[in-house]
C-alpha cells in the first residue's frame, strides 16, 4: 500500500516536472523564433542580421544569469578564407555566448555542450536551432541541481554556424590554445521534428565510448539511436583539432528530418515539443552519468 502511494507520488511528481520542462522550453523556443516578443518589445524575427544576433545574445545571457551562472561573451573577427561562402559578413564578425558550471569536487576536466544560435537569412529557426538551445538550457538547469559533480561543464551557444562553422571554430581554437582538458564535446542541432513519433535520434561520428554511453541511456528511455557519419555542423570544428566530439540531431540521414530547415517556414508551430523533451532527457541522463561516475 505504502509502495503504491509512493509510486503514485513519484509519477505525479515526475509528470509535473516534465510538464514544467516542456512549458519552459516552449517559452524559450517561442521567443528565439520570433513567435513572441522580448520583454523590451523587440522581436527576434531571424538570428542572422547583426542586430538580431545581438538581441539573441542578450536573451541567452539573461537565461544563463537566471540560473545564477555567469555568462561570458567571446568576441571574434575572422578573415573569410572560403571563396564559396556568399558573404554578408566580410570579414566574419561575431560573438559566442558561454558559461561554466564548475564541478563541486575539484577537477580540471571539462565537458562541453554546444548549440549554434544563428540562422540562415530570414529564417525564424525554431527547429534549427532554437531546439538545441532549449535542450542545453534545461539540461544545464537539471545538472546544476545535482549535489556532487566531478567534472566541469561548459555550455556554449555558437555564432555563425550557418556561415562556415565560424563560431565553433573560434571556440575550439580557444580550448586548444588554453590547453583545456576536454573530456568530450557534445553538439545539438535541429532536434524538434519527429513526424513518425518514434523519438529516434542520430549520433554523428561518436567515439566508441560515447556511443556506448548514449546507447545505455537511450535503451532505458526507449529511444532508438542511429549512428551516422554526418559532419556538417559544429562538432566537426572540435574533431579536426583532435577533441572527442559527437553531434546529436533528428533523423537527418534516415529521412524523418525537419523539412523547413533553413527556410522562412521553420516556425514555432512546427516544433514537436514531446520530441524536444525526450531528447533533453537523453542528454541530461548521459551527461549526468559523465559528471557523477
Ligand atoms: Zn543547424
């Protein structure tokens, strides 16, 4: 009898927690994709122009500070070395937003969770990639609540992924130059479309150890996983410098992927929020394992 009551209490608690997680992620994706205005009355209609990218950085800074963490801005200028990139920005002029959640037990090891915040021109970018940012935000919030953590976590929102992975290149170079002891880098891109409702996630170019770890938690959560060789997003910038990096996305290589990606139709109302929550659970459980093992 007591056991039953406890189980019921747990279930009610768990479902209200996942409900509030979803509500919070909806609010974040709504603002980031221009479905709702910012508190100052301005609207982020895209995250491509300089002005809108700056509004986005300010919003992300507020989110980070709302968790009691310090937000850092990494400004950069990079020459354009790729003649194929049609440039609105020449040279590249941008800024990443990042924050460090320190371990509670002394450690010099870091786990990086990254998602790009920019979009293609005139694209609201709800799924690509407001979903990645919402996943990191909620995972970070839950990770911060863990009492004992034995690794540091860096969360970073990259600028100018759509231009040639510029922001992530700058951040990866910084990690190398500072000689940071990086355990692994996990990037999240376009995780809000799931037409067949199977909750499947693709792991891009994982190491054996990271593949096994994600698989362990995906099996518990009943999330199908596929491994692919896709390298066209931010984790690539880290891998070329020798870091242990993985990318997570929807079924990009298996057909059930965001059809409105990089268009003006990538709007709030196309986001599958159950899928976003499911992806968040997978990310949280996996990273929790990495900071408590
Ligand atoms: Zn993207």
